[in-house]
């Protein structure tokens, strides 16, 4: 049997929960971490803005940028399937 050490996942899970809660504080529908942002394509990065730099937890000393993708729901066009 394979077991996952929960102490390895804990800081990442905690930071993800904090990002989710921070959407209310920053009044945005979506936040993403800098490690996620750097994996995006250049085209995707053009539509994303940096909001802040935060210290994720006591166990992680390096500050991490947080980013948002500004979604304007009233400007989203429904997709049309070309069949």
C-alpha cells in the first residue's frame, strides 16, 4: 500500500484555502498563485494581473505573488458547437 505523508501536503492545502478566502478580501472571483501563473502560456498571462505578494505560511519564508484573471461575466458569449 502507498501512503501519502499529510505533512507534505498540508502547507499547500492551507495556502489554497487561504487563496480561496482571499477572493472575498480582494473582491475577485479567482486567485492563483505565482507557481501556477508561471506555468501559463504567454497568451494567458496577457489577461492576468498581479494583485499582491504574500507570505504563504510560517513554514514557507519566500513571498509568493498572487494573480487574478478578471472575468466579466456579462461579456461572456456562450460557445456555439460547430456541428
